[in-house]
C-alpha cells in the first residue's frame, strides 16, 4: 500500500487509472450514445443486451485499475477531484442510457411506471457488480458474461404490462 501512495504522489496510480478511463470510456460512451439510433426499432431488451455485455466487459477492464485510487483518504480525494475536473463522472454513463429509455417510454415501449434514470443506474450497477464478482471471486462464481447481461436486462422489467 505504501508503494501505491508513493507512486500516486508522483502521479502514478490515479494518473494511470485516468489514462485508462480516457482510453476506454469513449468506446463505452459511444455504445451508450448509439442507443439513440435504436429508439422505436427492435425490442427494447434486444437493444439493451449488447449494452449490458459491453458494460460488463468495460468494467472488467477498468475496475482493477481503480483500486489504487482508494488506498488512502488523500489518494481518494485526489481521484475524486480528477474525475470531477475531467467530467468523467457517473452522469456521463447514465445520461445517454436514461435518454434512450425515456424516448422509448414516450413511444409506449417502456412502461409508464419505469423511472428511466433509475433504470439506467441499475443496468450500469448490474454490469459493475457482475464484473466485480468475476474479477474478485472468479468467472465460475456466477453466470457467464452473456447470461449475466441477459439477467440484468430482463430483471429491469422495462416493457409495459398489457392486461
């Protein structure tokens, strides 16, 4: 742990993590933003499935690099400031996904009781959790990435219920 903090004083672990984010985040965000072109097309769940798969893959790549950002309160504060200053916070992921869900809701393809922003956060959280479990416990500790993505999307229960 002392090594991580020492490295961080010279820009080590936090800067490496931010560099990884700046490399990987644009691709992940492009997947989220591309949903806007899917509004009204196909099934909502089918549109979200590749997003969930990509989210799990994305979090598998970046989570390990994030851990040093929490080795001490000083490093955590520096990390938070860097994320805030670069605009790489959670809203960059939630906003395009929530916008897609809200657009589908206006078309009646997502139930009126669904909160698009909360559902977007839940999909992202499910991807993050799946990647976390796989990284720390192993891939055999839960469903495969593909099956996990199906579960995440299915359990959001977005589609309207018809009586």
